């Protein structure tokens, strides 16, 4: 929705010109006055055609402001009209016309404001706040006027509320105020989501179809996609589908969703300091978990979701809460040069420096009393001259008995991880090739 400041700037920068009056369009659905055209005002303007000001139109020639002047010119059968043209969406024509009127001292009855509130009501509280400010009305009045439309669009509003609950920086009180509802409604909705996410996966396909009817009745059927989610049943996770990414070492989406299902609850905060191409971000959105993701070098198209942070410098200062940390670090020498040429890149470190950096990170998480820490990594062998290094065992020592293993998953690769030359070298060395990653979850004792 356009604001007064934006509108003033557009009008100031526009130039006056004369155009054919027949090219002007008046759409009563885009007119801000509920009672329509005031014919007495048309008559008044028609008696002083020479001094009629410019008519404001948008790029599609719809009248934004100057409806009475336009009809006065038509009444006098004028062929040309003085205009200023600005670029705004057709949907903003009505509110823009109202803003110009108010800015120039033209008054509107209350019913015009009420109609604008209904027409421009949004499930996004930021849009509603902007509308309230432009119309200069109390928030309580806005929510009273939009009571019926909010009821009609409850599903959309519920989805927006649940999305707001995923913001780590927002409290339930803040969200309740944003949406103009009681905090108890936010708590109830949050609790309902929690129940849905823990029960749906246990249902049969026919039960899920019946449950979808219930979700529709509760205006929660935006969760329909989740009905098709099925977590792995066993601790050996064979990849069900390929990742649509070329990012080195990416973690498959079906792995991440299952991990979140078994070891987190809806609205838990997941901290991922090696966020890569953003699988954690997308999985958390699907599973309705909060996320705090960072990376040494965030990929360009995910910079809005992933903060830039060097984890060697310690935990991010704005990480207030963390229920679980998911660590998918560059696999020491296996990832050398794959992400960057920086010395602080875990993939470019010596084994000693890699372990020291991981120990420092694990100790910081323990100090913060993070309930769970998950680490996914592949044992090193081939790139270490076939010297087998089980990183998971090394990491277990770093927890110093303060955390115990909650679960360990085996994540097999396909044989395509090795080319013919690598296979031949393994045969010559009489060594087995490693074809799996380990995902281990430690929990505070």
C-alpha cells in the first residue's frame, strides 16, 4: 500500500501535460467516496473551467484524484485535460485518492474510512499498521470495523500469526498486539499447531483425509502439505529424493525434516552456524520451527535468511535462545577449497585446528546450556591417505561427559561419491571406502 510520503514524492516529480480527455478512465470501484460523485461539486467546478487544477492519474490512466473536475470538464464538452501521471498499482488508486484529499484539506465522512479499512485489510499486521497510520484512526476502531472481514479471512490470518510465531525476536504478547487479538488466542493457536504436528504422522491416509476436514473447519488447512510428511522409521536414512542444489555437502531436505520431527518441537529455535544453501531455513519453515542461521560466506540468494558470521569468533551475540544446535561443518580435508580459500574456513584447516575449532564451538554451546547438539559428518579416510578418522568419536570426547548420545543415524551415500581412479587406489591399498555420514544427537544430562 502506498504511503503519503511516497505519494507526495511521486506527484512532486511528475510533470503537467495535456492529453485527450477520452483517454482518461474513471472506475467507481477505485473511488474512495462511498456515496459516489457529488453532482453539486461537478456543477461548481464546471462554472470555473479555466482554473480547474490538474487531474492525477496512474500509468493506466485511472483517475486517482480530481474526479469532480474530470466530470466538470466532460459536462463542458472539453476535448483536452491537464494531468499529472504517476506510477502506482491500480489497487492503490482508491487509498491514494483518499490520501491526496486529506492532504489538501478535503474531508471524508467516517463511512469512507470504514470502507477503506475493509477494502485494504491485510493478514499482514504491518500493512494494517500502515493503513491505520494513513487513515489516522485508533487501532481499536480499525479492528472493530474489520471484524466481519477478519472472520471471513481467518485462515489467512491464522497462517500469518503462525508465521509470526516463527520470528525468534517476537513474543506472544507482541504478536497479539500486532494482530489485535488477545494473547490467549495466540497461545491456543500455538498449542493446536503443536498437537497437529505430533499426531498427524501417526495417522493412516484415510484418517488424514478426515482430519483435513477438521483443519478446514478450524481455518488451519494451510497445514495440508504437512499431512503428506512421513519421517524415517529406522536409523538408516537412505535418501528418498535428490536435493535441487549444487551446493557442496548439502544436507537433503528429507533428512532435515525427519531430524526436526524427532528432536525438536514446533516453535523450537534451531541454530545452524554452517547454513550453506539454506536447507535448515526451508525445513524449519515447513516444520514450523524457528531458525537462527549463519555462515562464514552466505550464498548470494539466501542472504536475507542467513546471517554472515564467523563461528570461530564465538556464538553470534544476538543468539538469545537456542533449543538445538545443528552442526554440519565442512568436513576437514574432505571440503578443502570447496567453499572458500580462507584460513578460517573449517575445510581448509589442519585436523588439529579443525578439532580445536569444533571443541571451542561445542564448549560455547554447553556453556549456553543448549539442550541438544546435533552433528553430521563423514568419517575421513580416502583423503587422509586411508587413515580412518572417526570424527564423531572425537566430538563425543569434547562433550566431557556433560552430554550423552540421544541418537545416532547412518546416512548412506551412493557409490557415485568415488570415481574409478579412487576405487582402484582403494583396491591397491587394500582399504574399504567410506560411504556414509553420521548424524549424532547429544543431549544435556
